[in-house]
């Protein structure tokens, strides 16, 4: 546990924004904070590769066929 804050990152579901967020999260971790990534399951493992915790939330479009 760190003395810093837990910072939630919620990047867009694309590699460019995701990797930009990783760079920012690395700097936050160096400052003593605990970055956590909230991400779609399709991005599973990307942030863990860099040592960050991942929490999953389904961000897919809802099934509109139930109308």
C-alpha cells in the first residue's frame, strides 16, 4: 500500500489512448500513487503487462434487438 492516492484511469478502448494513459500512470506511480485501470474486457492484460491493476466493465454497445 502506498501513502499516495488511488487514481482511476478510464482510457478510450483503443491502443493509442490506452498507451498514453500507461505513460501517465507510470509517472503517477513514481510519485507514490496507485494507478488502477477501468477497462473493457477486450483490453484485458494490456495494463497488467505494465504492472497495473485492471477492473473490467463492459463498454460494448447494448443489444438493441430487444426493442
